[in-house]
């Protein structure tokens, strides 16, 4: 503590003292100034851990927003960071000093917000991380992964969907070993725990992007003893059928005895239906051939006899998962 000094604004931001932060800003305190060592040596020109980073690291979202709003009263709108940096590549040697100062300010501000983004993600304050991202600050792979990990542990499904959507915004140069050692295991963990179809499709798209355009090697299937529940001859056969599903306006004939034992979901659906007569149930939002594949899975007691096109996999899988008794033991992502 004797070798360096912190500004009053840094201390107030770290403590989350909103009133004191507001007062110091009104009196001219600069949130860009970081910790300076007494001998004048620092890893950054303006010092380490400025007020933005300290507020973000300690999760003081209201203080962080106050610091940002103070910045906006100057030249600038913080939202114009990307524009200012884009302009820097167009500036020529003859540009005015005011233009160059603007670019320098934009770069310094971006660097400060990147540092704050890192500290907020490291300490699990994902709301602040998202706030910073909304200002146009780019993701690093590390901040994205830490934010995703926090959202998963906190069961924040909407934020998980938003973060997975943002994966395509990460520059390829950010794809380091961390993606393999930490990123992919985390995403597979989310896939196993999730019953949300949007998240599953987003993860599938990311895995496809990571794998690249190369052909998938042939996988050796584990042969399981097929336990036929009912003769496949009865599949969609009107003979002895006591329940009819109406899918896309077309009938699909089934048998209650099979559905009761094959799926608890069907058991609940059919429980209150009158006995002794053919029950007609309309199924919406499912294509006929997809429903037929699902019923074939139930009648045959497995997927060995199924021939599913690649384009149908993502439609068949969630329905089978929903109906299958085995899926009921999965954890639910709240």
C-alpha cells in the first residue's frame, strides 16, 4: 500500500458509493485515471485499474453507469467508439490535431472499457459485461466464455441464448487453446443440461462452425438389443387402431396400449379420453413425416430401424427427447 496511490474516485467506485462518485465527477475527477505507483512506474500510461474497472470488478452497476454517463457529457457519445476507431484508419498525416486527439481519446476509452469488461466477467458480474458489450466493445474469447459460464451456473437462459448468438462476433484470431480446453466442455455441458430447443440449435451451429467444412468420419455404432414394443406391421395401420392422430390434415393410426407403455407424455394425453371408441387427436406444429418417424421410434423400441435425413435430425430429436421416458431424468435449465 505504501508504494502506490489510488484516487478518491477509484476508492469511491470500488466501494460503490454512488453519491460520492457523483460529487467527485462534478468536481472534475477523471474516471480514466488509474493507480499510479509513487515512483511513477506503471504498466499503463494512465495507471492500472481505473474507476471503470474497479466499479465493474465489484459489481457496482449503478456506479459504472454513472461513470459512463459522465463521459458522454464530454465530446462524446460512448456509443461512437467504433466510429472513432474506424475513422483513425482514414486519417492522413495532414489531419488536424483535434481529429487526432479524438482518435486517441477513443482508443484510450476502448482500452479502458475492455479492461472493465475483463474484470466484470472474471468476477461474475455478467450484467455489467453485457452493458459494456452493448457499447460496441468487442468480445475476447475469455470474456465470452466466462460470461457464458456465469449465466449457465445462474440458470439465466435468455442471456445464454444471447451469448451463444454472439459467438459469431468473436474474431477468429481469438480462437485459442482455451476454446478446446474450456469452451467446448462447457458448451457440451450446457447441451446435456438443456431442454431448450433454441439453445440446442445454437450450440449445434457453433459446433459445426468449430468443426469446419471437413467430412464427418464414420462412427462405430454401439449395437444394442432392439426391444420391439409392438409388431411394426401395426405402424399406421387402421387394423385394431383405437386412437387416430390428425397431422397436417392426414390421419395417423395408433394403439393406446403401446402409447401408454412407451411414453408417459402420451399416457397423460390419453388418460382422460373415453375408452372403447376410436379417439381422434389433432397434432399441430409437427410435419407428418416427422411425426411418422417419432411413432416408428416408439413402435420399434429404438432408432436402429430409422432412416432419418440430416435435414430432419433437429426436428425429430427434440420430439423424441420430449416423449422418451429416459429424457425425464435430465436436468432442466431454468
